[in-house]
C-alpha cells in the first residue's frame, strides 16, 4: 500500500510540474509546507532533472521553491497564530498539552526561533510542521518568513542541483533520503513517548 501511495504521489508530481512548469513547483512546495504529505525529495530532483535538459533554470527552481514554501508556511503560521492557542488552551489537556508547554514553546522560539526555522527547512518532515509551531509561539512574522525563505531556497537549490547532476537517475535521491525520513520519524516517536511519560508523571 505504501509503495502504491509513493508511486501515486510521484506520478502526480511529475504531471503537475510537467504541465504547470515553475508555478507547479511553487504550488507543490506550498502544499508540502502545510503538512500535506508531498515529498520535496521528489518535487525538486525532478525539477532539477528538467534543468539538465534545458527546460528549467536551477536558480529559478530555488526561487519558486522558496516563494512557494513561504506562501504555504504563511498559511500554516496564520492557523497556528489565530486558531492554535485558543484551541490548545481549551482542549490541550486532552492531548497532554498544558499552559506550561505553551510558555516553553514561546521561550524556545524567543531564544532559537530564527535558527530553528532555518534548520527546520533543511529537514524532511520537520519542514512541514515548523510553521504551525512558530505561529503557535507567536514568532515575529517578518523574521519567520525571512528564514523560511532562506532555508527553503537553500533546500530547493541543493535538491535541484543533485537532481540535475543525477539526470535520468533523479528518482534514486528519494531512496537515499528514505533512511533520513525514518530517523526523523524515530526521533519524533521517542519524543512523543517522553512527552506522554512526562505528563503522566506530573499528573500523578
């Protein structure tokens, strides 16, 4: 089932980019930064492959990738900024999120916000959720969008360049990133287990 899902998304990405060009790259990158499971490890290497054939320019790929990520991240930020806090204050106890956790999130972004946002754009999976967390923490918007763009521009340029160099073998990059995806998922699972254990202990 997972293999079929990956094949579906890969074919969909190829079709959208082949049809819409740069705007397709921007559109897909916007969706990807809104926690929609569209892998940038397919979007950007394929666009890079098209650059190797002369259809795309690699720096324009990075530019539209950064702009698309900025648009999608802005929407996710707005949801976290406007809707996330009231909902968590009201219902957070049911998913083990307390006022203290919100305060800690705000302190984290006050101290590491720019760095966390920038690095988050260079990590699969994480880059899809960092915007909501930044909105929830009420991170200063201009700083947020600046580092979203810079991080995503670098990420887009790197993957597009590798895809361009790989040529017809661009799809192998997705497999190379698979282990990194698994590692990040493992870290997230460990973090969730620690989070639940901490809250259970505090309640007791």
